[in-house]
């Protein structure tokens, strides 16, 4: 039928090897921010790591770097130990490890099972005669291939997390507070703005008032009728009381 046969490639589950994902958080307060950053740069390079993200933040009271560092797992603990040494003050430190061995085994088992099913569908495809059967088999093959690719993508991601640990790190320094008054417009500019706002407000009020003329046509005659009725009612009541 001219179809491409996909041969199954078995993935051996690594049941005897524990798979752990190790990551953490580390916050350091330093006196010289740029010198500390250069030291971390050197440590990252010597550990064979890299920055996944790097942000510099400045405020009136504090300056600092927010770093997401990927470090080979074999060098992770040594890197953390060297980073927190010296004159830096450790604000917080959190290291954690997650065992994902079971998920690895499950993904490998699922991939092998789906590849076996894919091979069987390819064999069935060779014997299919009707267009309906061919379309149904091709759809089943497409679904299986998508599921295999998804599982393999998840497996690659987990392998990356196992091989490289992630450290969310902040390096900050306190700054002497300096008062900076907010910039304001001059008095004359504010006065002109106030006068203009008042004039526009008056114009809007007048326009709104004249825009209500249809309601006034109904309200004024109605008010006059009610006033006359009240006046007559009072006169009748006075006459009865005499």
C-alpha cells in the first residue's frame, strides 16, 4: 500500500538505577553586589553549569540578581557549599530531592507497549484491502505515534532534570535610603489645568441640562396638575371644617 513501516525500538527500563531530581533555593546578602556576581559566574563556569534565567532588580533600598542556575547533579552540592562560603549572609537555603524512578519505569514500559502495538498495526496494514480498514488503521497508528512522542518528550525532560539540578538563587545588597521627591508640575500648570477642568465641567452640566428637555416637558405639566389637585383638596377640607 506504499505505507512506511515503523520498526519498534525497545527502551530498556533502568530498574536498578534510582532516578532523583535535586533542586533548591538559596538567598545571599552581600556588601559588594558586582564582586559577588563575578564570583558566582566563576563558580557556575567551573561547575559546568549555566544560567537558565538572570534578572537584575534595583529599588531605592535594595539591588540584587535573581538567578536560575542549572548545575550538573554531581557538582550541585559542592557548588552550593562554595556559593554560601565567605562573607555573604545566608538569608535562606532549601535543598530537596524527588525520587522519580517509578515514573521512569512506567514511561519506559508504556513506550515499549505502544511500540509493540504500533508494529502490530503496521503488519495489519500490509494485509488491509478496503479503504475503510486502511483509514481506521492509519488513524490508530497516528494516535499511537503521538502518544509515543509525548511519552518520549516527558522522558527527555525528566532525564534533563535528573542530570542537571536547578538552583533558584538571589544575591542582594542593602542600599542607603535616599529621599527623592516625586516630580510635580509647576503651580501655573496645575492652575491652568484646574480652570480648564472647571470650565469643561460647567459646559458638560449645561449640555446635560438641555439634554433633559423631553423629560422636563412631561415633569412640569405633571407637577402643575399635582399642585392644583393638592390645592383643591385643601380648599375642600377647609370648607368641611367650617
